[in-house]
């Protein structure tokens, strides 16, 4: 009985430490796009999602912080898409986009993610690692997964290798908070 009690205490302590670390990270500034970049991103996403005449597309909302994943002066975009078409019991779809001329290209499509989505200080193949919450869809105990860039993309499913379950609190900057405010993709 003592083992079970101490195990619950450790889980509670880790949860509190994560909540504290997340609250500190929430204060980190996020890069905001210029109106030109915001319009270009919205056009790209509308093209990616599809025609606005479907109920699924009309219901799509998104959160799109601009972040520096390569530390080279360019801005990438983490896009968290929400609607019945982009979400399931395990979470929603996250896109990692890179600039390409006046538009964007998909670097990664990551399914079943939940916020907070964080940019970690560690790097793989020159790109920052990303952390997402994994919960629901059969996962009994929520956890945070680390996604590392393999030279071309990030893992597409945070609940399966090569994504790794984080076993300790890792510092990082919150890109998409758990209390995000999504924008409608179509008016």
C-alpha cells in the first residue's frame, strides 16, 4: 500500500512541477506574423484544407504561432488545426510549416496532438525538438512526448516511436497553450 501511495505522490509532484513549468513558459513572447505573412498563411491553409463549401472546412479553426525552429533567422509556423475533420479522441492535427517563397510548405503533419505544444531547447539535425501532450484515444495516463527532427520531418504520431515519452520535466517555450484561442479558417 505504501508503494502505491508514494507512486501517486510522485505522479502528483511531477504534475505540479509540469504545471509550474508551463505557467512560467506561458510568459514567453511569441512571434507575431506581419499582416502579409498572416494573409499568406491563411491562403495556404485554405488551399491545404480544401474548398470552403464543405461543412468540415467551414468548421476548421486554427492556432498559428510563428517560431524559430532552426535559429537561423527564418520563422516556421506551428499550426494546430481543430474541427471534427482534424480531431479525434486522441487529439487534433498539428502542422509544421516552413516558408517557401510567398507561401509555405509542409515540413510535418503530426496527428493526435494536444496542447500545450512546446519548443524545447534541445535540437536534432539542426532543428529544435518539440513536445506535445498525448492523451485520450486509448491512452490511460496522459504524458508529454518529445518529437525530434530526423533531417526531413518530425514524427507523425507522438504515441509511437521514434517519438519519445518525456520522463522528466524539460524546459521549453510554449507555442500553443492549453488555453489557446483559435481563429476560423473561413469567415
